[in-house]
C-alpha cells in the first residue's frame, strides 16, 4: 500500500504522523502471519530520532561518570588532596537528569 502525505517529509509533522497514526494503522490492517513496515524519508528520520534520544542520554551519563572518575583520580590520588569532595558535582547533575524524567 502506498501513502503520500502532504506534509514535508523532512518536517516534524511528517515524523509525528509516521511514528503514531500511520504505524498504528498499518499494524492494525496487516494480514495475520505477515509483517508490515512503514518506510520512506519521514519514517527513517523518525527512527533515527528515537535511537539518538536513547543513545545520547546513555553517552552523556557514561561521559559524566568517566569525567568524575578521572577528576577523583587526579585530585584525590594524584595531587594528594583526599579532602576534595568528588560528590559535589553529582548533586546538580542528578537534579538535571531526574528533572528530565519528572
């Protein structure tokens, strides 16, 4: 089945349409025992946006943890300053991360 939306395939409207109503309609009307997929520019951009959103949060979290660990090694062990509190940057970072999900 071919569908030609009037929305710009590179725009947010087309990505929202593909991610929601179009995929739901295709899944609801597929024949039993078959697979149905939505393709095209908007579908590709929608899939990429979903994957990037999830991967970016993981990358940022891992990068932050690595930077915090490196800072701890440099200041507490390398510089001989065991009194430096490495958890201080953790408080605003956790607030920012939790704020995104609340």
